[in-house]
């Protein structure tokens, strides 16, 4: 038997999704995700993890398409791929469980951002001019003097 609060939480979440879809006329903005396909020992994956991963969730792109990771040899069953993933890293723009676009390989920090933004604009409703940027967490270290 499930807890009454869990049932209420599920009902509220479902109602919120329906309300967002009804008011906005489109799917909620969190419907898109960036699926990073990687594998152990991938040096380009490690480089992406160093250069991009720490800041990705703090960007408009990261807020619009949150990062999800998958191992090359254990791809999720809930994503319909347009073709087999061969290289790592491969970044898939996924919307409602369907691959919309992909970026194969990591071209370096200077090229990753414009390519990702272009793919998001072409294949989703992402608009960098109006995109919501995540609100930074308050700096609690500054609140504690000494």
C-alpha cells in the first residue's frame, strides 16, 4: 500500500505537467535533454568532463536540456536513436524519448557551445535570447564571518 503523500505528490506532478502543456500549448521546457554517450577510458570524454561538465548545468543550454549520461555499451531503452552510436563522446539532443540531433565527438570548448546552441535551435524550441538561466545558489561562505 502506498503512502498517501506519495499519491498526492504524483497527482500534483501530473496536474502541473497538464497545466503547463495546456497554458503554453507546448511540452514543458524540461522535455529536452542532452544525452552524453561515453565509455571508460575515453580521453575526449575526460576532457569534456574537465572543461564543460562543471559549468553545463549553470548555462541556458543546461537548463533547457539537462545532461543525462549513458555508457556506450548500455544505452537506455527509453531513447529512440536515429542510428547506432559508434563514437564517444556522442551528444544526443533527445526530446520526448526521440533523438532529434547529434554531435559526434568533442570539438573542444570553443566549438562545443556554438555547435550545441545551433543544434538546440534547429531541433527544439530553444532560443538563447529568451532562455531561462538557472538562478545561482546563494554564496553561504560569505555569510559566515570568521
